[in-house]
DNA sequence: CCTTTTGGTGGCGAGATCGTGAGAATGGGG
DNA sequence: CCCCATTCTCACGATCTCGCCACCAAAAGG
C-alpha cells in the first residue's frame, strides 16, 4: 500500500484529497507547511508528495529543492497559477507532475496513480548495480559491501555511481568533477583525490590495495570490472 | 582544436572571452549581432556558440531558434538577467548551458569545456580498435594481445593508440611527440625510441622482430596494417 | 669493407603524480 | 547561535614515470 503525503495549508483541501486517495487504497499523511512536509518525508518516507505551491512562509519551490537535495521522492505540484512559466519552473525543479487549481479530485487521484506507476516501473528496471560483492541501490542511494551497509555522503555516492555505471572505464578527474558538479574547475581537481581517499576508507577492506576504485596513473580513476 | 563562435555586441566582452578561450586552446570567431552569428555558423561550422541573449535588433532567443532549425550545434547562453524563468526559457529553447552576467571568464571556459566534452562523449563511436590479435579498448584504456592483458603507462597507451588509429601510416618522431604532449614540444626525439622499446617489450612476443610497431628507417614508426 | 647514419637497450635521476592527514570553509540542523 | 557533517585546500612524503645519456647494433652508401 503506497503512502502519500499531502501538503496544503487549507484544511478543506487536505481533507478532500485525503478522502479520495484513501478511497483509492492509499495511506495518507498530511502537513500544513514546508518544514512540516520536510520533517514528515524524513520521518515517514512516503512514496509520493502532493505539494501546494502557495504555502505560507516557505515557498513551495523551496520545499521541492529542499526535498530534492536528499531524495528522489516523486512530487506532484498543486498550483493556483496556471501560467506556463510556473508550470515549467515547477517541473524544472524536479516535480514529476502538476495539477492546476481548482482541480477535480478524480484527476488528482489519476495523476498520483500514474506517477506511482511510472516510478514503480523505473524501480523494476536495473536501478541496482551489482559488482562482485558490492551493491549500489540507486533510488535509495545506498551502498552495501558484502552484507554491511556503508554510509556515503552525497558527493561520495555520486562519484562511486558515476564510475560504477561504466565499470572499467577510466575517468579523468575533470570528468568526475563534471559528473558531480555539472561543471569542472581545474584548480579543484585534487579534491577528487580527497573524495577517493574517503570513499576507499569506507569501502575497501585494505585501502592500500583498493579492489573497487583503482588509480590509473597519469589519467584518473576507474571502478574495477570483473 | 575546437572552434567557438562568440556572439556579443560589446567589444569588451568578446575580446575578454576570446582571450580566455584561446588561452584554453580553442579557435575563436566572433560576431556582434544575430544575422552575423547565423552567417558565421553556416560558413565556419564552429563546434559551439557562446551567445549573449541581450543583442540589439534580433533577440538572442530568436537566434537560438533559428540556429536550432538547421543544426544541433551546442549553445551556451550569456544572460544579464538572473531570473529563473529566463534561465528556464533559455534552456527550453535548446541552449546547452547558461552563464549569468557578470560572469567569471574561468567559469565560462569551464562550461565550454564541459559542454564540448559532453557532446564529444555522446558522439564517440568506435571505442574499440581491433587489429589482428591486438585489442585496444579506448575508454577503458586497456590493451589485450591474444587473451593476455598488457599493462601500459599513460604515455605508452597514447602512443599505441595514435598509431593504431591509422594503421600503416608512418609517423615521424615529432608527430608522435605531438600526439603525446599535445603541443609541439621541442624535446628529445629519441625519447620516442625509448617508449617504443618499452612498448615492444610489453606487446611483442619477440621484440627483435616486431609485428605491431614497425620501424621505418630514416622516418619513424608505424602500426602494422592487416 | 669501412664509414656514416640511424635505431635498440639498459639504467638512472629529476620531476610529475598520488596518498594522506590536518585543518579551513561552507552550509544545514538543532 | 552554535555544532556538526560535508567538502575542499594544502603540504609533505612516498612512489612511479619519462626523458636523457652512453653505448652498442644494424642499416645504408660508397
């Protein structure tokens, strides 16, 4: 049973949406402001968020960026404004779909179902990378070595993921910076070394003789294949 | 050497950008208005366009749509306006990246590099070279003879790759130095001999009678064809 | 056959490259 | 407002590589 978090400051709306979603067989949580929504996501890990953009205090867009910083949770945006730009901005910031107020509850339910279906389908695909005894769960952003979970920071995870997606391929430092930041500034290239060091500390049994992330002298690094 | 077209009506800016890009090893063309930009793209076929959105006459956005009508050339947009919507609109119209004025030239160079790299990576076909019983896996930077993996240093790999890409073609020592160092470095040409020696030791079954890297007396070396 | 020119090889030192610990910035959360 | 996690910077030492030299072998050329 999927869990949905509904975020809106108007009680009338949350109640209406809750009714319809529950009737469609989903568990529903509610929050009435941005901080509450973020706390609820962290605590209850719902499968989807329905978010009103017109919240008091923290703007809905701030909430989406905040959520996106630490998770890939699907978001459906509710907005009173129908202008194209708002729509684009919402999607740009990582919303998966949007519904314009006033909306029909049935339409909202249909969209929630559609997004959940889409996400589930994506989940079913190869979003888990297995190599030797290391497992990378991409949507959950979790890494396991043997049976032990490993805590990686966001940057560390992105680095490992980038390399593990093409095992054996050699990446230069600036390619790796590119993958992590979108843009590479040469002066920082040695920062990659520091990250690799920290990743190895967490991942490798013997960091002096790395089994996963190997150095290619004069070029960069690579994730071991085979 | 990639060619970049810089479009801006302010001479100060084009000159600044030209300086930085040229120092980064790129050829630079400039145009000061929309029609000029479109003509320059058609005539000189640059690899990338840096385009100021605030042009007199024809708007920068018109230029991007015009360019997009007939080509997929990468575009980086320069904009004085920092509002999200403009950014979104720019990207929406097919720009590959955007930089907000005032900008740091180093950042612009970094972004140009990143976009070029991205495009090149997408283009990259023929990633593996097969010749007789030698295999060169370019992204993995690995060489196999028969079934045996061969460990080459970065320079050795670049040398083999350079020659293997054009089997049969004879390369002078200074051409090979060029390929390895990027620039025409007046250096000891016999260094190539030393590398060839080391490569043969690793690659050839009988280094006295090389099957892959052959000496062309009085000229240089070549990678055996067929 | 001898000379001249060109290529092959072993080895070594300068310098590039990398690993690492310590600590400075940065930014979010309590 | 302070604290903590995260990321980046810096510098030093360890390691590896490359270009160079010296010397010998092989190939052209007369």
